[in-house]
């Protein structure tokens, strides 16, 4: 109890110290353990050779001595020996039942070391370490729920043992980062600490490989966006490389993240010397480089990972002293992100184009493939949308007669890995939305919330936005059973105002993460009531944009033209989008490849569409038109036969040789067998492999080598290669 109180007291001071000066956090535990010669595999490791956590039970004094060696050279904080202490990891050593105890003991050991060195002028802290584990949710090796339960158990132990902060480190997968961060929050809720002044700060550190991305292919910018919204205190980078290789990634964090930034590099890039791993960077240059991060970039927490000894930390403490980090003024991105790269919610000189056809209600083909459970085909379909220009994909699997949760699992599980762009999760069911969010390592956009049933839907969905990190679409629909969807500009604004108040007030959503959808429906029915729907929507966009300039404004564009022929729809959609952008629209759910710029549309068609949109009848009719001029009939009349769009450069138009290469480069299995069968009529199997398939792999290799293609995509290509060869 005393420890616990001591911990609470000190943790309050941890958050007091950080704004004032750099915090020195620990060197390598693993390297230190390896250096101890009298550890016995049977007696000390109980036969569990790769389980350093066992030493907390068998040789606590050895672990405490290592902690003290770092406190002795001036470190403010050390990390507990609990890197692999989560039940789902330590279960490999048959210790799952003792995971919480092992974590608790690890914190108690570090606590004893800290208390032995603490003075009134220099308090010492314990960071409870939580490593990445051996299974990743993104790769389908464990579920979010199982991983969450496991990290929560470990975090409970660390809290009970007196940790002052929780450090999720060496992360390779953003989904694991988010899951572990929520476990640290849940554990504190269970312990009655969360949202009290005694809460333990949470830090998340990712690992950027020598490729310049996380193991899953994640850029640092994507990590900053996906983690930036979580209620954690710090973001940082550790392991894999030395400080030099980290510099640009650290710079990105310090410029784009408002949280504390921590940096714990290895002692340089590891090299093999005489069969042993050697970390070449000496204490002085190590300290010098980290010192520059503090002075030039404003890094807040520094220390070392693999290969850093007490000598490295001593040099660091001496070199950097207690000077404050350089002040920072980060520009926080307003963005969503895939597992790979971020996308700004507001595009310069354009709207955010959200592909509409990955939607069971918006595409017969998508719906059919879903019904047939053609999962590979659904991936190809999505890729086609991205090739067609979509910045984001709107994914909706809702339709009567199918299990939306199961379908979301199948579809999103594949999309998060195989699709480069961020996802918009479109569902009326909160549990379907949550299923998707538990699979998406990036930051999604949730489509949508509204006030149809009062605040009920907000109450269900808004908590998820913070928990999983997501932006949200807010529809201007309220409880009014007569009106339903707001049809006038004033009502659209009034409902948007109410939504804004609830979202930013009660739910603390960043206004930049809200995209209002003033909604439109077709103006092509000929009903008198419908003719002004587009007009009111445009006015609504303008009013909402003026009132809430930080927020985004989105439309499901194609709704405007339901009922018309495809060629007419293409024109009306393009013209309406043009008008909407002029009024302040920032995002649109569209079929991007079918949107045409003004220059490509026949001026007569353009003007006719404008007449339809602005309801040019009576006094507003075009010059010379008869008194009973009807802009709808006029517009429809311009598209007598359905002369629809030219086909895209489709797979079937490629030469057979190009097709084979494409399969490999795109990692595309659809039609693979057909194309191979055709090839076998002309070539021997060996020729197909050596001349055509390997040519594709060569391109893949070049793309990977130059950083233009990430590992999961390379693996997909390899998979197709394997299948083709088989
Ligand atoms: N606001 C928000 N979300 C939305 C909408 C909105 N999501 C769904 C929808 N509206 C936007 N998406 C689509 C997708 C497709 C079509 C229209 C809107 C569409 N599809 C053709 C059709 O039905 O005729 C193509 C059919 C096919 O290829 O089979 O028009 O307003 N927030």
C-alpha cells in the first residue's frame, strides 16, 4: 500500500517534470542480462532460456542490480523487466497463470531500486514495460479482444507493483499499439485510477526498421495520425536502429504531434562480428546525437535500447544535463490513415474522394461477390476503386439476410492489409462498426451518426471514436418524424449545430474530425417537392461551412442523380460536385473515375445540369425558353440513347504477357488460372515462370527496394507467384 501511495505521489510529479526538462529513461535490460555470467539455465531460468521475466521470480536481486546500475549513472527512470510478461506471450513458457504476478513483482523490484536512489531533489520513476508480443492482430494471429484482455492483465500487475507510468514499446503494428493503450486505460479504470489525478501516464513507442517504416509497412506519419487521438501522454521510437537513422522520423513526430516525444535508439546499427551481435556506437557519439534531438527538435524523454550500457546513459546525462528541450509548436494533422500512409481530411485544391462502390447497397457487383463470399474478388474490386482515384473507400456490408459482423471481419481483415488507402466504415449497426474498428490499425472515418433516435446513436458510437481513434460523419437527421432528413438549408444548419455541440462538448471530439453530411436525395423524380432538394443542399453546405470552418463537409454525391441513365448521372454528378465544392464541400462519396472536369463536359450538357440543379423554371428559365420550360425534361432529353462511358484500360485489354506480369505485381489472384491456362497453350511452364512471372517479381523487387512497395504487398505478390508456379 505504501508503495502504491508512493507511486501515485511520484507519478503526479512525473507529469510535472516533463514540461520542464528532459527525462532520462534507462538503457538496455537484455544486453545487461546477457552480460551476467553466473545465470544458470536450470536454476535461474527454470529451463526457459528465452524468458528473462522468470528472473523476476528466481533472481530478483540481479534484476534490481541492473536497474540500480542505470539509476547510479543518473537515469530518472527505468523500465520493468516485463517486456514479454503478457499472458498471451509468456504462455509459451507455461506461465500464463502467473503473468500478472510476474508483472507485479517486476514493478516491485524496479520500485525498490528507484526508492533506494530517490532524493527530494531527484525523484526516480518506474516505467512498466509492455513489449509487442509474438502475435499480431493485423496478421490475424490473435483477436483484438484476446490481446486486450492479455495486456490488461499485465498492466494490472504493473500497477499493483507500483509502476509510475506504463510504456508500450517496440511496437510493430498500429493495431497492437491501440489495443495495448486501451488495455492500459482499462486496467486503470479497473483500479479506480483512470480520470483521477493519480492516473499513470501512458507512453507508446513504435519501432521503425531500416526500411524507414514499421514492420507492417507503416510510415511514421501514419503512426502519428493513428495514435495522436488516443488519450496517451507520449509517443516515441525505440529499437531497430541507432539515433542517426531515427532522425527524420523523430523530426516528423516533434513537428506533428502534441504529446511528449521519447527516443530510445540502439547503440547504433547492429553488426555481426565473429558470430556475435555488436552494437558499434560508443557512449560519446550516442549522447551527442541524442543531445541534438533535445536541442534542435525538442525531444522530451531520452534513453537507450539494445546495446546501451550504463556508460552510454552516463554520457547522456552528462552531456544533456537538465536543460529543457527546445520549445515546439507542432502542427497537428487533420487526417485519417490506412495502416500505411495518412491522407488529409481536407485536400488542397480538391475534395477528399471516397470510393462508393465497396458498398453492398451501392454496387450490385460488390453485393453479389459478398453473397458468393468471393473474398479475393472483393479485394480486387477495392483495388480498382483506388486505381480509379479514390483517396478513401466507403465500406458497407449491411444488407438483409447476412451477418454483418462476420462479413465486416472478412472484408476489413483483408482491406486493412491489402488496400493502401484509409477506410470509411459505413454501417447503421454499432456492433458492425466496432467490429471493423477492432481490425483497422489506421484511423478510419465512421459513417455515420445522426439524431434520428435522439442521442442514442451518439451514445453508442462516439465512445468508439476515442477508443479506436476515428473521425466521424454526422448526418443532418433528427427525431422529427415528419421531416426525417433535413430538407431545407436552415434545418440542415440547425441540426448540424446541435450535433456540433454534442460532439465537441459531451464527447470531446476534435472539430476537425467531424464531417457534416447535409444530405441530398435525387432531384430527378419530377415531383414538385424534390426539385429544390439540391439547391437547399448547396445552401446548407455554405451555411455549415461558414458556421464551422474547422469541420469537413461531405456528400454521398450519387444520390443526387438516382433514377437517371448512367450518362446523364455522370454529368449531373460532376456538375453538382463542382457547385458543391464552390460552396465549401470538402469530401464526397463518389465513383471517382466517373467524375469529369468542366472542360470535358459538353457546355450544353453542363448548362442543362445547372438548370436542373437551380430549378430554372418560370421566371428563372433560360432566355428564349418557352414559359412551361422544364429543366428536368430538357436535361433528360440530352441523353436519348445510353451512350455511356468509354471502358477503362481493363485487364482483358492487356496482352497475355502483360497480364501475367500484372498478376504478380498487383498480387492479383482473380483470373490467374484462366490467364495461365491461356499461356500454357503458347509457352512451356518453364517459359511462363522464367520469362513472364519472374519479370513481374523483378518489378516487385525494384519497387520494394526503392521503398515504393511495402512488405505485405510483396508477400501477396510472392503468394500469387507461389500459386502460379503450383
Ligand atoms: N451519405 C453518407 N453515406 C452514404 C450516402 C450518403 N453512403 C451510401 C450512399 N449515400 C453513397 N453511396 C452510393 C453508392 C452507389 C450509388 C449511390 C450512392 C449508386 N450506385 C449505382 C446505382 O445504384 O444505380 C450503381 C449500381 C451498380 O453499379 O450496381 O448510384 O448520402 N454519409
